[in-house]
């Protein structure tokens, strides 16, 4: 299921896939336009919960580590994730 989502997202990456380092970089865009946001995450639930404010969730973990720091806090990222609005 997660892989299918990732494949579909990858197929549309030109228009929907964004790479952003921090939540403040993509919060407005996420709210207004949706799309997928690749970023780093420390694996802390508190950071994941911050996405609820934007009706978004972490959709899957990505086997890459392009981002060194979590999208919300200063802790090191444990690996990239894909964030999208929950529909
Ligand atoms: Zn964090």
C-alpha cells in the first residue's frame, strides 16, 4: 500500500513532489495546494503530531537520507519521509 502510494507520487513528482527542509518552508504550500513533501524526521511523535494542524500526515518512510535535520525540531533526521494531506 505504501509502495503504491510512493510509486504514484514518484510518477507525478514533477508537479506534486517537493523537497523541503523545514515545516515553515512548506506549511503554507501544503495547506493551499496539497502535494507531497520529502523532508527529514527525527522519529519523534511530537513532531508528527504537529502536522495535524495542517490536516497532514506522514505517509511513508523513504529509503534515502537527503535531509540531515528533522522538519520540525533541531534533532538529527533518522531518514527521509513523505508528508501529504490526509484525505
Ligand atoms: Zn523532530
